[in-house]
């Protein structure tokens, strides 16, 4: 296993374990199966384990597994505070203590503000007194490193990086998100400021493997070097020195072994010209199935009405390249779970965005089409519920 350093000199395994995808059984986690897989990963050198308060039963399962494996001192636990569920420091304390009980530990090694999407939300938390709460937890050693996970555009991500003295951050990043979400711009910005960057969704929840369009699968099937979708995606990430740790939701022994092998072999500079050529053909095949030719450049932003234009098109395209439920879930997360909604339906067709689009996309027209397909009755109900909660 290769390791990369955090700000305090600790070694973080290049491959991390995304615990959210433990195999389920009878309404809960299959602990026996998860024990074998997690144990194999830890024995192979994995030491960064990621979970969250809102993953049903996940923190408690991880706590039980670490007790079974008797390995708490060999690993780092990363979990997350659902700040959108609290109204006070007392609320944060209550959830934090519950997390400690679930995880059967007295400290969290890497603690994240979950889905922190903009500086306004962070300012709201600061006004609530969260900075003092975090400082106390750090001083007492109950939290060892403080960070945030992020879904949103690169410009806001960079502003969040500078809004506080963070110890680390976590972003969605893969070869299809190179120019969207925090993207390569955000990755490098954080790295230049000395922050470890944890990567989530390296395979977009498996969608860059199992749910690739047929044309992309055909590219891999014809590859004389027999490279695999997962292998190429991980190699692309490991090639970048700015990447500290890549989370993988491993739920089979075979997957654990293959991921361990890749994390041992791949390092900065590992991508060959042949790898890059294959990746470009795969990306081209994926992009042919998209609805809007948006590159995520961001020239159309900021929208006067707050619409997340690149994010909307990314999710709209994902509906057709990865599956409707996948695109709609991402859209809900990126446009509603933030201080100010960023829905496509907020567009008033002012045309400012289209005037700046290098791809000459009729953005208002495409936003209307995206809104019709992305903003389902479920989406509207969820948006209303979140709005009511914010007022409460």
C-alpha cells in the first residue's frame, strides 16, 4: 500500500474504504461478510474508513466491525456532521455524542461538515457558534482533524477552502467530473494550500463501470491490453499527486484484492500514452449519449437567479448516460441541499448565460427541458420540506 501525508504528517492510505456500500442483509449490514472484506482491506494496508451519520445503520455497523477486528488503533475513522439537521451547537453536540456511541470510540480522526455547499451556509454555522465548538473538540482530542465534504462548483469550493483553517476536504472527482463539481481546479487549489484531498465517487457509484453506455463498454471489450473500466478510472486518479486518498465502496473480496493491487502499483506518472488514448475514446463514447454539450467551463455563471447551470446540465446528462434515478438524485443533492436553492426552474430566460457560452448552447431552452425531467413531484416535495426546515 502506498501512503500520502496529511497536514500533521500522518500517513493516509492511498486507497480508502467507503463503508456506505457494505452489503445489506435483512434490513441491516451483513456483518460477517463485511468483516471479511474490511479485515482483508485493513490487512492490505487500508487505514482510512469513511462513513456518515445519515448512512442508515452504517456508523453502528462500523463500530461493531472494528470491535470484532480489534483494530481501532490501526485505522482512521472519518465521519460527518449533518449540519443541515441542527439549529444550535447543542444540536451538534447531541449528534456528535451519538456518533461516538455508534462507533464505539472516544474520538473521530477526520470529522467533516457533510455536504457543505457554500460560504453562506458556513457563515450561518459560525454565527451559531460552531467555530468555538470545533476548537474545543480539537483541543480535547475528540476530533483530530476538521474538514468538509463538497458537492458544487469549483469557484465556491475555492472560497470555502479560504473561509476557514481546514485540515482536509473531500470532493467528488473522477475522469467525467474533471471539469465539473470542484474539479481539477479545486483539487489543485486545495493541494497548493497544503490540504489533503479525499476523493469520493471515483466510479460515480459504479456508474463508470456497470452503467457505462454500450458504446463505451465496446471500447473496453476491444482493448488489446485488456484494461478494465475500474482499473483505468483508479489509475487516472492515482496518477495525480494532488490526490491524497481515493474512497472505494468495496463489497466483495475480489474487489478488495484488485483495488489493493492497483493502489500498490499506481503512482504519479503511471498513466501511459496508451492509457490516455483509451480514456479519451471512452469519454467520447460516454459524451455521445449526453443531452447537452456542456463542458462545465462555468462561463455562464453566476446566474442572476442563482441557477447552478453547469450542475444542472451535468445531472441532466447523467440521466441519459447513467440512469434517470442517478441523475435525479445528484440533482436533488446539488440544488436543494444548500442554503439557497439553485434549481433550473428559477431561470427567467434573461439570456445572460447564453451570451457567454463558448459552446453556443441555448441555455434557457435547455434549462426548461432539464427542469421538466429533473424536477419531479418527489423533487418538489423535498425542496419544500427543506425550505420549511430552514425556516423552523
